[in-house]
C-alpha cells in the first residue's frame, strides 16, 4: 500500500508544481514506483513541467467519469521508468471532480504505486480540498514572505479539519518545504528568516530550496529539476527532502550558512 | 396571562446578568403548557425582541407547529430551570412556571478548555463559558473568544476577546504580543493603539474601569 502525499500551499505561484515534479522524480530515481497527479483541473501545468504535454490523451476527469481506464490515462516518464503522470483536464470544469470519483482513483493508485503525489491547485476551494482529502502526508510549500506564510497557516488549519484523517480523529503528518529561499535577501532582512517561518507555522521542516535560475530553466525544457541537472543546488535540496520523506534523519542546512570564508568575503557584494 | 408574568421574570433575570442568552441556542420547552398557535407565535416574537433566539421547540403537539415557527426537538438536555419563585406562588396549575428554558450550556465543572495546538489563520475558537488556555500560538487572521480569561503560551498574532459574556475581570495573557485586536468585555484596542514598546513582549491585559491596561509580565 503506497503513501499519498498532497503538495499544497494556499497561495499560488510558490512552487507546488515544481516541487511535485522534482520530489516525484527524486523518489522514482531511487527505484520507488511514483505517480504524480495533477488536481489543477482547468489550469493544468504539471504535464508541462514533466515534459509530457504532447502525450496527454486521457486525464483525471475522464477516469473519474468512466470514459477511460486508469491505465490509459497514466503517462510513463521517458527518462525514469518508475515515474508516472496522471494529468488534469484542461478543458473540463473543476466541478467534474467528485468526492467519490477521487476516492476511487486514489485507492486504485495507492494499490499500484509506492508514492502517490497530488499536486493541489492554489486556493481553498473544491479542487484543493479534494486533493488533500485522502492524503496520508502533506507537504506545505511556502515562500519566506508574509502572505505565503499566512496562507500556509490557513491550509494547515484545513489539513487538520477537512481531511479524512482529521475526521477519523488522526493527525495528518505535515512537512514544511520552504522554496525560493534567497540567502542574500534573507541576510538583508528583505525576507522572513527560516526560524521566523518555523515559529509561525510550527510544523517540521522538510527542506529549503534555494532560489535559482536552474528551476526556471528546467521547467522551460519540460524536466523536473532533479532530472535536468542533478548537481544543481535546488536539485540537491530536493534529493535531500526526498530522503527525509523516506524517513531519513538528515539535518537541514540553511543555504548561505554553509558558505566558507571565501563566500563570506565575496558573497555579499554579489547580493 | 401567566406567560406575561413569566416574561417579566425573564426580563428581571436578563437585567441582572447581561448577555445571559447572548449567542446561545435556546430550546423552548412547552411541556405542561396549554398554549395556542397564535399565542406561541406571539411568545416567540416577544422573546426575539429580547434577543432570545429560539432554535427549537420541545414538548409541543405537532399540530401546534407551523412552518414559520421553530422546528420541533426532542431529548434536549435539561439544565437547571430558570428560578422564578414569584410565579410558583400563583394559583394556576399549568402556569408559565413550567415553561423551562433549556440552555445548551455545559456545567461549571468543565468551564475551562485547554487547546494544545496552535490556532491557525482562519480558525475561530469560541468558548462562551470560561477560560481558554492555548499551548501554542494564535495566528494572524484567527480569533479566540472566551467568556473568561485567555491564556496563550505562545505568540498572539490574531484577535483575542476575553470576558465576552459581561465579565470585566477577565484577562488576557500571552508570551508574545503581536495582536491585531484585543478586547475585554466589549472594550477593545487595535494594533495601532498598542504601546510599541510592548510589542513582542510577554504581557497581561486587563480592564480598569473602561480602559484597557497592558503591562509586561516577567
């Protein structure tokens, strides 16, 4: 029985889709069977980031409405054998997602995969609540700025009240993934510090992804950053986050802190 | 009419404890009361003018209830009846003395609550009966409303309203003051009104007359 993860944030544009793709690819490269599921019906993006936009035939809504089998809708990644994508519909209305239909699809995926990673749409409406409903684990993607942090706080509240786990009296396992972290700006005080974000949200830290051109570059060529350049800073951070998801106790290093003397002397000028 | 006597008693009670019925769902128990539909409609309306919202009617014949009246309820949990000694002396056997009010309030024994999680943005924690203790922070965009005092072992970034049932002795305590709004017994201060030097400090907040006082606690 696989684990269902929801990647959520409340606010848009913080890096949910990028993180879903990067973590999915990182987990799959270690041999696990992974499926990434796009819940953003009407505004799908995960297919682009995964580089599968021209291979989409059937989608999540087709499966839910019984127009296609699950195996027909799943797209196998061309680079990593154990990585699959279940795309969202771009043309249908998001009202086509029904609680029963989503439950059936998630149950079927759970039986076939080690990890089911659901990319939630922004907001707290139907799509977002359905994406989180069946999750075992939640990854809350947050940027180090106040509006993103408050939206994440709101989402954590919903994770603790509107999910199946919460309704059964269990607690949802929640992890914070701090993305677009710019150490130079944090030092200048233009951004919230890691400790401040952790203090406000008070959930364990899964990883800190540094702000980097590599992320944008990877997205533009249709590749998760962990596949495009495994040695880039964000890719390493995602690989480490994936290992922590697997239960490894790996200390989180705040980007910028590990800079040596050279960085301390010359780094500031670059900022 | 005995119901009118009972309403006078109710007014006396309401005058003595302001906010007794405030925001409480009230169930009207009509057992043993001989009342017609028009009289009942009149009674519900009179109660409404006293800000007593009747959410359901218990012990009434089905024929008595119309669509414009509150729905029928059964098995309501009786609390202590509203004491009306004067009416009990009246001679009518089935009088308004039997018109008991069922208030959905827990007993005094469990009148304080402890919340061991942070209060998240968008969440609203209401506890009309007593103290609220929060082991964690109260986020920006959330609110805590308590009939008694509020104790926050964490940062207060949202709103805290204590003593909402007319309790002017209620206080608010927090480890770190970054509140959007604080209020005690209806008197309030917004973030701008707060002394800047107290921001981020561990404070207690209380009411002196009609002034809210904020002071650091060690």
